[in-house]
C-alpha cells in the first residue's frame, strides 16, 4: 500500500523529506561531535584527527551507496522529475531542447555525480585548510580552542552553503545561460590563483578592521569564550588532582559592565568569510557536474563535515605538497571549461557564430581527471620536493 502511494505523490513534495532526513543526520553527527567527543576544550592529537578523518571519509564515500539505492528505488521521490543535463544531441539548440531538463535519474548516474562532486569539493578544501592555518597562526589561537572555532565555522558554512545552493539551483533552472557566467568565473578564478598572490595578512581583512573599530574588543583569550566581560587577562593555576591548568575566577572589580569580543571570535569571523569565498568557487564547480540540488547539497556538506579533522591532519604538511595548488588550479579550470562546453555552444549566435550542440564531458571521465590530477600532484610533490623545505 505504501509504495503506490509514494509513486502517486508529488515528487517535489516528497523530496523535502529527503532534505529533512539528511539535515537531521548531519545534526546528529554534529551533536555527537560537540556534546560527546569534544565536550571539554582540549588539543586534538594527530592520531585522533587521523581516525576522525578516516571516519568522515568513509561516511562520505559510503553515502554514495545510499544515493545509489535512494535514486534507484526512488525513495521519497529522489530520481523522479529531477533536474539533469540533457544528453540529447540537439540539447541547447532550441527552447524545445534545453540544456537542463527534468526527468528520471538512475541510481548509478546519481552515485557517480555525487562522488565527482564530493571529490571536487574535498580537493578544493585543501586550499581552505591552508588559509585557516594562517588565520590561527595570526591570532595565536591555542590548539585546544581551535576545534571550537572550526565547529562553529562548520555550522555557519552549512547555513551559508545551503542557502547558496538553493538560490543557485533556482537560478540555473530559470536562466540556463547563467551557466556560462559560472564557467567563465571558474576559469578567471583559476587564472587569478595562478597569477596573483593573495594577501596572507588577516589583520588587513575589512571585517576584522571594522570589528576592532566599531565594537569593543580585547586582545586576550578568556578560555574558549567568544565574548568576555573581563578587562584583565585571566590567570591560571595547576590543579594538583588532575595536573591540568584551571582558570582563576576574575576579581569582581575587574569585570566590565559590557561584553567585548575576544580574538577567538575574530578568528571565527575570518574562518566564516574564508568559507564563503571558497564556496563562491566550489559551488559553481559542483553545478558543472549536475544541476540536481540534492546531489550538490549532500556532496558539498559531506565534504566540509570532515574539514575540521582534515585540518588537524594536514595543516602542517600541506605546504610540503608544492604541486597541490597547481593541481587545484587545473581542477578549477577543467570544471570551468566543462561548464562552458556544456552551456556555451547554443549561444554562439550572440557573437555572430552558428549555434552548435552542447558538448558534455561524462561523469566518469570527470572523476578520473579530478582524481588523476590530485594523485599526480601528490606523486610529483614526493619526487620533486621543495628544496627550501628539505
């Protein structure tokens, strides 16, 4: 009785529950992370970070199996009336043959798209980790407080990216020519990364300067608090029973009547801004793989869920992979070209040329190119290390 009812139901309405279920799963993961495994501020060891990185990686890859089964069996309407790139040879040549259509997506097709999106997002996160390391170094964030910043940074990233993906999916379904802008933007971003050196000084960030100018701030840490009423840097004593540092309570006369921002909150602001900047690059990159918002959302979220553990594993050694950044540039350029080949040919009449059919690079081919580029970068970095670091 249930199966016929589901098949007759509105697929769009059913898919809402797919998003609700996935978000509920993510909330459970985050609640276990902060409420059970990291209830108290402490330094994350390399061993612990490696184990959690492996767990998150396994969960991210295993979810491809869930995607396969869900789309193959059309759980909650997944795979039915789903946005997909038109594979017809006339795709894009007329309104009757648009680049993006709605139809049935098979389990294998959805799982492959998810894996490509996951790998692309995971690879682009490498550069993000390096920038976060610079932020933590600039603010001298104690190791035991870094997890708290990254945790709340992930919460903000989930909200921002969810909103951006929803907005992006709506735009490309109604204005398919926007894919051309996405492709050009990705290629320009790759060129910028290749030719222009970014500013590594977080103190020059406009958000930090505005906070210090218009909001009360202090230059010391008050434990893992983002806001404090202390006016004097806290002192610590060693607990003889636990042999751990314990913060002394503040003297009443040293407490201010208003709250001030600690450097920990300034670091969080920059982490959020950093993720927003990288999301502007990475989300169009995944839309080059598929216009299905569920695949884009789940692959993106699973990739950034493991970002905290990955940071503690890789922050210190990423600079040793000298060919990693060129690999990321090539990946961005590749997905940009892929998007232009898909979306550009039908609009060649704008520049006086005859419109052509879209050129679609297959999902498996994309996965092989992305993974091959990353593996090649790692091998070359090992064979040709940076002499300045050896």
